[in-house]
């Protein structure tokens, strides 16, 4: 390919170093808006049952997240209608302050909803005018039945993931100090941490369900999925669980470390359990804190045995082939790279891993590098251009130029079905490709690759191409998460447009 | 004759079903063809703007949106330079004829001088820069629509001469019909049938050329009871174009469609044609229902219903529900709260002789309370009301309004005669789904067969096995 189109081609470790030294721009362009800190904080808070959030700000902030997260919960999981309250800040509040209004709102919400917890989440407006939210909350504690918690998550106050980290750290405040009795009671229990949003789809074998099955398979129990529909009671006793296992290490790290430091609850750090190597690491680390090592080994053996024949056949077919992995979904792309290299013996190339992610996803990158995996990364110019880089002509042309150097019969593309490489494509977001975690997931992914190769002769749908690249379309911008998109994509934050219901972006 | 409900514990907190002013403003700009929107805000506000583009179904290949992504240092130090750079970049990259530069809460409060920035930068920018300060705290989405529409006024050229028999159609998008443009298309087709020219649609894929000529129209028609009144009045003052038909409900159901057509015809001296359209339209509806839904009215007769949506449909559908379907509207829950909508609803209730409970500015809590306290058999609303109804044990919810859980691929008008059939199709299907037996307790039949082995129970048992 044309070297002028290449921004970076090398190992992840080298990219990471360049980002740390400020030698590669890590700024996200103006067309690439992610949910703000308020939204990501709300996403975690939406996963706590019995909690009502008062968004201290104008109504739009509450309305936006409510449509995106709460309506989605109801639509896909049959959960009842959930409210998100707002103080509906107006011009008068902006000029004279909104503390009085907030005080009134806390009282009203306590009386109207009788929630276990009232969280006051600050929006930009409240943050800029300097309402003393902490003081209002402190003064109201004795006047209401609910537990109160202020969360300072103004949209401007940090990058999007800072909202996840902030709330994950802060909800540790709800937790009770472990007692010997409770520790004993939960000595065979696990918290899955780093999950987000409410109840998951009920009819599909999702990844969280697979992890739950694996945990119970070794003889343990799940105390709570934090914060995926967990109750205040589950949160309170969470520190007494034997171990915290991260669903997504990147997001689970903040709460895991906080609980470790405050309550000495051990943390099982591992990358997303894609593939057998990562799954076994995940399970062994969990088991050792519960004295279930033998059971875990026996269970892992039986799990492997159940897939062995098909899996080994698949693996021998895949060894030596190349996987080009779309890097837009940073943590997932690194986890998939880990799986295809460690488990399938393939060569992984992470394509268009935005340098911004090198900064934003430090935890996962550190882990990967520590384990000795340092995948190849290719970043082309289109990734850094103003526009929608996952599905735009510029990156498409660059990818095709790069693929020109690879054997199409030996290469697969892990990415969105909205891209059109001339090599077989594996879209792990597709609902039928779940679960992706664990042994069953490893086999499923391997089979997906083989199916793609087998049907490579079909080519891609011309209808799909016309949908993504209509004639005469110019540069378009990256779409933000909208209620419509959230409804289509129930359980994870997504940024790309036009993905349909049931697909998941594990950001 | 109506009874507007009052609620305790709602003075300082609400559970909003309507977005903020920014969403309203953006929903106007999203309807302008070839518009770039540069948002001066933290990145979360881009989701609100994107939701407005969703409302127009502008697909991802046509969205030209950029955001300055303000962070803490920008709030403290100001971000003029950042905005200027993004405007330059967007102008060069997207090449659109107009760039709306929108300041949201953060930019609004810290006092970013959008007017000054745009004025200074304009000479080097190819597109026309339109600065709009749209802090979400300036009102709800309906207030935002008024703000956005007002920002379009400078595009309208003064014209002393008017095109006879011509109109502008205003605020069609302030509507809870999930495919509201079908209503707009129905109205436009109808007007063409009357020989009335549509000068501009403000807004739906509107060109700047359309806006330029909007002052030449001889009348304005508002297609919403929720927003656009302020704009229409200002338009009338500035351009001498009168607002017509604003004192009657929009054409939903037979009665209101007939009324609306007659009023239109009276304004444009085309009564004969209106009578012809009404006769044909009503016959069409009756014919379809006779063949496909003969039991529709017997089925719904005296069904106590709550209607929850915007003023446009909550008010306009009352006559159809009460007089044509023989339902009893027990509650009317309206998300907006304009004085014009209040007056219109009062007039409509008086005319129909009904006195439902009324809520303006309805939020989630108020709707829940009404559904809890006022006994109804069914709710006509959106997905929100469907979930609330389920919780309150109301079995029948007609999911017709935005946001809906219905996947709608083919555009469906709710206005006019076909529109009425479209609405009835939703009502009919949701009624069926609600009452269809899905949870037959076969074990009870089994038990009965064992205990009472009559011929009848034997048949039931056989059916189960089959």
C-alpha cells in the first residue's frame, strides 16, 4: 500500500510508547464524539436496581440517557418503566443557583418513589455555576429515607470513560465492611465487576450468562453483577465475596482496585475471556480464591472435552492464517488478537486502532503487554480524518490497498459487517455469534471464521454495499449514541450508526 | 369543560418525556438540506444533536456534524480558538452552504461570543455561518423548535407580492408520529389536489432556496399544536403572511379531517372539491373497515381510554376516539404546555361534551399516577405508556407514538383518511395481541379432566394433546 497513507505500522507496545511520549496525536477528532462523562456515569448507575437518579441540570441530560438506557432496558429485557429525574434547571436557576431546587427535588423524589438510593448526578450547567451539591446532599441525609450519593459527572469534566471509573469507585461507598460471618457465607461467591447497564436480553446466550455458567460450573455462586441489575443489598455484601472477577478488565479495574484497597477483596485481573487461554486464566484466578482449584481444573477439562474434537479440527485449519481485526472497539480488538494468536495460532493485525485508545485503554494494554502479547497495529490516515472512519470510503480504500498485499484465501477480517473487505468477514457483534466468551465462545468464533472462509465465494451483498456506500455520498460524520441506536443495540455502548438490534460493541 | 389535574411533589423534580431546547433547535437544523452543524459543547451534547437528526431520519452518510468536545480547561479558559479551527475544518471538509454554529449549556453559560466569532470568521468561510446559542436550560424541545425556527428567519426574503393560493407548511416535525413526514406528504398532496402551491416546508429536507421564497406564500399552515405558533406569528408580522387553520384540530379521524378540509376549502374558495374529497375519503374508510374490521366499533364501544402524547395527536384524535370509535376518553396527557394547545383542547372537549382529566407538561410520574388512579381499559400512547400500563395492570396499550417499539419500515401517515386506517390498524393489532390467549393453564384442564371426565373436558384434553 501507499506508505503516505500509513500513520503507524508496528507493534502495540511501540504505539503505546509513542502515545505516552506525546509523539503521536491522541486527540479524537470533532466528528468522533463519544458519550460524555455524564452519560457513562449514568450507564453504570442504570445498572443499580432500586436507585433513582436525579440529574441536576436541564431536562435534556436526563431525557437523553433515559431514552437511550432505560427505554432500552424495558424494550429488550421486559423490565418495568424506569424513571430518571431532573431538576429541570432553567434560566433562573442558572443565574441564582439551583441548590434550593435540588433540595426540593430530593425530598420530592424520596416521597414519590421511596427508592433505596437517590443519586444526584451533576450536569455541565450545575458544575459550571458551582452549585454546592455535596452540601445540599449532606443536609438532606437526615430528612429522607433513601441513601443519598452525589456524583460529580459534568460532561466536560473528563473523557468518556472517566464516568465509568468515577461511579465504579464511588459505589464502593455503599458497601459494608466484611464481617467474618459474611465472608464465610460468601466464601464461594464471585462478584462480576465492570459490567454496565441493566438487565440483559433475556432470550440470548450472552457473554455475562456464559460467565455465570462457568462460575457455577466450578461450584461457586455469583453474588452480584456490578453494575448489571444489582441491588443495593448485593452491593452492600459484595466486599465479602471471595473474589472480584472483571467482565471487562478495563472497566472492572477501578472498582476492583478500590474494593481491594478498602476491604481487601481480591481482584482477578484478566483480559476479556475470549478464547481458551484467557478463559482458563480467568477461571483459575477466580477458583484459587475460593479453594476450588481442583473443581475448576476438572470443570475446565470437561468443558474442553465437550468441544475438543471440533475445536482441534478448527484450530489446525486456522493456524498460520492472518486475522485483520478492526480496532475501533479497542478492548475487544485486543482481546480478539489475544485469542487468535494464543489459541488459534494465527497472525493478528489490529487495524485502525485509534491512537486515542492507546491513552484511554491503558489498563488493558498494560495487561496485554505484561502477558507478552504485543500485536501488530496498522493505522491509516483515514482514521485520523474528520469523518466516520469505521465505514467511510477513505479508510475502506486504505484497507483494500493493504489487503492487496495479503492472500485473500488465508486472511479474515474481524470487524463490522458494514465494511467491505474482499476477504472473508467475521462479525462478532452478530447476535447469533454469542456467547463469545469461554470454551463455547472459542469454538463459536473458530466456527465463524471457518464459515466465513467456506462461503467466501458468495461475496458481499450488493444491497448491503449500496446501503453503506450510497452513490454520491460525501464524507459523513461519526454518529453519536442516540436513543434509536441504543434501542437497536441493547447492552453495550455503541458509536457507529446503522448497526442493528442484537449486536454488541464491548466498549 | 375539562379538569386539569394538579400533582404534589412535582414542583422541583420531573421525569422528562421531552428533550431540552438544544434538541429542538437541532431538530430544525437537521431538516435543512446541506447544513453542517458545528456544536460548541462537551461531547455528550452531540448525542442530543444526533437524536434530532434521527428524528428526520437523516442517514449516517448525510450527517455533517462536528463537536468541539469541550473539557475542563476549555470551560475555564474559553475555547474560541478550538471553535474557529473546527469551523474551518468543517467548512473545508463538508463544503456545505450553511453552517449552524450551536452553543449548548456550557458555551452559553461561560459566555462564548458565538456571534462575534462567526462574524470575524465569515470572510474566510465559504458557507454561511449562523450562530445560535441554545443552552438546554432555555426551555424544552418545543421551546427549542421555536428558537431554531427563528434562526431561519434571516433566510426568508421580504416580498411584497404574494403567490395566490400558496402556503408554507410549518413545524411538521413537532409530531409524535414516528414517520411524521408521511403526514406532511399527505397534506402536500392534498394541497396540490386543491391547486394550492406549497412554497416551503419548514422544515423537511428544506433548501435555502425554499426558505428564500417563503415570504411569497399567501398563508402559513402549522402542522403541530405543540410548537411553531411563535414563529408563525413573527413571520406574519415580518412578512405579512397570515397563519390559518390554527384554531381547529389537525386532520385526524373522519370528523376532524372533514372539518380541516372544509376550513381549508373555505379559505381558498374550493368548497366543492372539499365535499368531494370528504365523501370519497369517508367511503374509503368505511369500505375498508366493513371488509377488514367489521367488529372494530363493537369491539371498542365504551372502552375507557387514556390518550398520552403530544398536543398534535392527543387533541386531534379525541373526536375520532369518542365519536367514531365510541370510546370514552377518560384522560388526556399532553407532553407540551402551550397556551394555544390548552385553549384548543378546552374548545374541543366542550364541543364534544366530554370532561376528561387533563395533564399538560406530562412527565413519566404524572402519567403513571393517572394510570394508577383513573380506571381505564386502554392507553393510546408510546412505548413509555406501554410499559407503564403493563405495570398498572392495564392490558391494552396502543403503541402508536414516538418512541415506539414498533419497527416501521413503510412510512405511515396518521393524518387524513389513509392515516385513520393506519392508526386503526395499530389499534386493531395491539388489541388482538393484548387479549390473545398465550398463557392457557393447560394443567387446570388436565386436572378437570381427571376429576370430571365429561365429554366436554375430554375434548379439551384432546385439543391439548393435539
